[in-house]
C-alpha cells in the first residue's frame, strides 16, 4: 500500500479554490520532517530545493507549496483523521517489511543451503576418487618395496590371486578402520552443530538432526568405501603382478 493512497483518504479541510492538492502537501511535509524540517518555513525550503525529486512521487502541478500553504493546511487538518490514516500506512508498511525481509532472507538461506549440498556432493566425489587413487598408489608402492618377496612367492608356486587376496584383505581392514573413525568424527560434529543451532534458536534453516534412516546410512557408509578400496587394491595388484617376469 502506497503512502499517497493513504493520504488520499484524509479529508481536505479547504475549499474548492485550494491551489495545491492535499496529498501533495502532506507528502512533501512528511518528507521534509523525515529530512529534519521542524517548521513550515523549512518545509517550504525543502519543497523548493527538492522539487524535481519530489515530482517523481507526487505531481506538484502548481509548483512547490509555500510556507503559508503548509501553515494553513496543517492548522486546519483533522488530526484524528490524519493519525488514523498514517497509522494504517505504518501497519501495512510494517507487515510488508516483515514479509519481504523473511522471504528474501529465507530465499537466500535456501539458495546457500542448496549450494552447500552441491558442494558437499562434489567434495564427496572428489574425496572418493582421490581415495581410490591413493589406494592404488599405496598398493603399487607396497608391491615395489616387496618385489623380492613377491618373486619368491612366485617361485614357491603362489598364484597371483592368492597374493592379491592377502593385500585386498589388509586394505579392507584398514579402510573399515578409517571409515569408522570418520563416521565417529562426523557424528560428533553433527551433534555439536545441532546443539549450537538449538541454543541460538535457528528454526528457518534445515534441521541438522538425523532421522533413523540417515543414521543407518551414515553408519554403513564405510562399508561401500572399504569395498571399493578393496576392489581397487585387488585389480592394482593383479595388474602389477601380470607385468612381473
């Protein structure tokens, strides 16, 4: 609701021969007061010096009101009618401001949350790929360090599959241990975040608490990671052994 629409509802106490529109006079008077004017002379000065700017909001077809115009209008104005109209404007303005602030803030928060979710997914994929590369590199390094032992195992009749099983079992155990530690650390972090968010009364952002299904997924997350690491280790071992004489 515009201020000019509210001011149009205020009854004009003047006669038919009034020079300036009542809404124009009241709008300029309010704008002048908001800018520091304290009497009608300063209102008239404000109107003269800001005329082009004020015409972007009200017509002011007869130019800037004089200090006599402000004196006569404000002196004859019904204070109760003006107060009632201005109170309606402030109530509408306050309600609209609260709604706009809430919607804009929530929209920004949800957009930021979506970006965080995408970033988390991307980071998870990067970590997964990096982990597999690290496992492959670690296995290659281990095989290179124990090249003589591997050749001896070959001479004793050990198959490539047997050697791969030993390393992949070792990789699986280490991956499960590391994954369990990561889950424990992540669970502690989520608990701390939920406690802090609850204390500061955050109720418009997504809840950090996990339901039973999410908790189960978090607990089981190390399993597929460890399986992938084990498979990576196995194929890496077999490829390296296949190149050995």
